[in-house]
């Protein structure tokens, strides 16, 4: 689409994932013309959004709210589905608890209070939301009970999300320039940001605009930056998603004085198949992940448990699993399940490309766990089995309190003896999803310098926004934050363009 080069445009959006496309659609809705820049080929577009499973975290006060977003719920057996509520206060409590109260309160208020309206806006652009049974609710005694604030998910996951948003963008007349990597912002003190410099198929181009929205991800795909900011060993981690989020957007914003903000030594990293490729594979999507830790025991190379597997529902701790595994000898671990819980395992445990071993006894399983001290593993299982409060019933839908007692690391919930063969074990390592460090933005998505001074004409959304996540992450927050701040960024950039026109 080289014919778009030189075409007069109001706003350039750097990126082509969820946040970027929401920004572009919002800008057009508010009267601006838009050009999007995407580093990847068209078939690989969408950044990390293309790899997501589609969890979407928003506030709701009951099933009537959910029906606004998913009218087909009326056809469900609602007497046997307990959706509960996920109020603003519950959303706030989850975020601040998980981030140790470090998140930017003003940005979180924007995220939480706009979340339901953002979800509704997304449905007007063709995003299909469906119940997240099986991932966020298990059937117990014939009834589903939701437990993680994630009642609905995006049908078709990230692949369908990206396709749907780009179909809408094309209908809205939004051009996308592929194989175009933005490298610098065109900026001066008088005019503010007025375009970008990019590499496009071996050529360097200056593309003019009246405003720019940066929505091109963090630095998780950049080994050097991971080692520099996250620390030793992180350069060796696998990347869960795109290979194209190399930090260029952050670098060019910082080069013109944007304020670095948030948890630059932190990231979202999950338990990921040990033999997955170095970067994500769109044919597999998010299925290399292994999130059912709460129903397992997890051992390292020494054959020892190293975490409380039953600390919380996976949605509230899965983003820490990867970092914990990376600190273990050899940077790997094994998850072990018996047949009492294998029916609860998510779809990612049933793909063909998987590192899995099975056995009919623990003694037979032990030598199959490659790299693990077999004798110590056998003793670990014996000690674990003997420590369980079996008088407490097992219930996967609640913090059931079925725990161990007397171990160096006790399991707080969902503790079951490993005693029902065949036993299944899955080898995992760290899979980095995205980095937490970003740049400072206002509640209007304006990129700021120190002192809360906005850089005229520059906006940001998605993983580039710093200050939202610290230490941990609640599942489904990323897509919601990307859509919420993307929508705001597009609207505010369009308003900036209007003001420039009025000034003339």
C-alpha cells in the first residue's frame, strides 16, 4: 500500500493490535483521518493481541448487565449459572491488592469506570462476547459458579479480535502501511509532534501528520532490553507472543522527553511449554501456556516444590509463574496432576505440540521427568500426600481451604493427594507476555513529561502505558486497558487536530 505514502492524514497510529485499532476507529468516529503503521507483514499483524485467549475484564452488577453485552445469554440455563457481580469496588480491590497499591490511582479509575462502556463500544464494532465457562467457572453439582471477575470472553480469542477490528478499520477507510517500523517522532518545540520517521521496505520515510498515537507494545521481544531492565536470565526467556515488540515506541518517546513510568523491572510472564519456539506461533496462539497450576504440584530440577500452588485462582497469579520458574535451576519446572483433576484441565493441555509424560506410578513417573532428581521427587510426593487436610472437601470454584500442614511450603487451597493414576506431567519454562514499564500518560492518554506537562500531539495506549501493573497482573486487564485508553487516545488526538484547525 505504498500509495498511502504522501497522502495527507490527520493522525498516525503506530501499531496494529487491539489498542492501536481501537485508537484508529475512535479517531475516525471523531472526524479525523488515520494512517496505521505496522512493523509486521499483514499475515502477522496485531502484535500481542493476536495471541491472546480473549479474557476481557470489566465491571458488571449482575446478569442484566451481561445481557446487554451478550444477548444470547437469555438462551442459557441461567438457573444453573452463578455469574455473581464484579463491581467497581471489586475491580479496584483486585488491582490494588495485586499491585501492592502501587498502580496509578487516576489511571485505574479511568480503566475501571470506563470498562463496561468500553466493552459495550467493542460490541458495536462486531466483537462477540460469550460466557467464559470452562476457563472461569467449573461445573460442580450441575452448576457453574464464576470466581474471577471474567464472566465473558472474546469469541475466537485474539485472532478473531484482530480480524474483526481490522475489518471495521478497512470499512472506515483507515489505511495500514505494513512492514513499516517507526523509528523517530517528528517533533519540534513550536509544533509538538507532527509525524514519524519510519523504515519501510528498506527505505526511510518521513510521514507527516497533526498528531501521533503510540500503541506498539513494550520491549518484551528485545533480548538486550529484557536483560537490561528485567535482570539476568530474562534474555533467555521465551516470548509468548509477537517477535516485533522491540521497544522502538518507548525509545522514540523517551528521546523527546517523555517521562518513564511504572515497573520497568517487571513483566507479565507465564508457565509456557518448555519446548515452545522462541517466539509465539499464531497457529498455536496462546495454547503453549499451562495455567492449571492450582490443581497440581510443581517441582523444580531438585525434585522440590518451590511455590504455594493453591495461593489463589490462576487468573490472579498466572502472570507471576514465569518469573518464578526462571529463578529455578535450569529455568524449568514440571507440573504434575492425577486423574482426580485432569477433567478440569484447560484446552492448552490437550494440544499435540506439548512436552508431556505419563505413568501409572509415581516411581515410574520420576525418571521420566527429564532433568529432575528422581529420588527427591518421590519423597516430595510422599510428604505432600501425607500432609493434606483430606477432611476438607475439594471445590475448584471457591477458595476451598483444602490445604497441607507441616511442609516447608504449604499449599493453601485445592490440595489433593497424588494417588489416582495415570499421572500426567508437563514441562514448563517462562513465557514473557509483555513488560510493565512504560511512559507517563494523563487520564486523556496524553504523553507527559515530568511535572505532568503534556507533549503536544502525542498520545499513547496499550502496553506502552506505564503505571498500571506492578509485580502482578489480573487476567483480562490488558485487553480492556488497551481498548479503553486506545479509544480515549483516538478521541483526544482527533480533538487536538480540530483545535489546530481552529487555530488557523
